[in-house]
C-alpha cells in the first residue's frame, strides 16, 4: 500500500505518536491558515466587516486555526484516512466554530444589557444559520458535489487539486461546482 507522507504522518498521529502530531501540525498549519483566511474573508464579504457577529476576536485567522486544530486533536479520527478526509473535517470544524461563536454572541444579546442589539447583526446571524443548514441539506443529498464545494470554497483548493483528491475528472469537478452554485442560488433566493 503506497501512502503519501501526509497519510503516513496522519496514520502515526492516530496511533498516538506525539512527534507525528507535531509533524502533522507543521504540514497542515499553512493550509489551515489559508483556509481560515478564506473563510474569514468570505464571511466578511458576505456579512460585512463591521458586523459584530463576524468581526470578533475569534475570527482572527490565528485564533481560528488554533481552535480548529485543538478540536481536531481532541476529536476521533476514525473516519479520517487521507489528506482529503483531514481537510474536509477541518473545514467542517472551522464552520462549526464560526456557527458556535455566532450563536454564543446572539445568546449574549438576549441577556439584559444596556446596549441594544443591532437588527443587522441579528439578520446576519440568521443568514449564517440558514447557510449552514442549507449546506447540511446539500451535503446529505449530493455528497460528491458537496465535497467539491467545500474543498473549493472552504479549503480554497484549485480544481486540479480537488480532482486529484476526489479521484474525478477535472470536467466533472467543474460541473459539480456549477451545479452546487446553481442549487445554492435557487435555495437561498426563495
């Protein structure tokens, strides 16, 4: 069985090798950082950089990467066998961190305080939750297309990289991405 260096390090980490954990962090850190920057940029462009739900300290790139890695290291990796699985799990964890944080901020606004919550923050929170639920529905119905979408827009991979990871042709990945975007536009516009 031919394993890539990433897969070998991942395998050793799953077996509890602390040196492999450090090596995995080193290998994955740059990619996770790029993912966090893209997720942060995407959320800012969608919800605005002045939005208090989005523009909080947890959304600093470094904090998001470290929180994601901490959650990754504490989670079971039974379903992670390859680099693709690792990055998809990382994207899911980062998305969940952002959702959890938005929920926490929204819950704090319900407490009696002297500052009145802005309507835009509440609307943005609702948009974030709707988007998250829509992505979950899409993932359940169209797993391959969902993986292509996550790898492209959450991880920031190029089509050739996605094609290699998902073991599909470049043209199929392009079709999957077009389908996914059309599907999301139709669901979110109604």
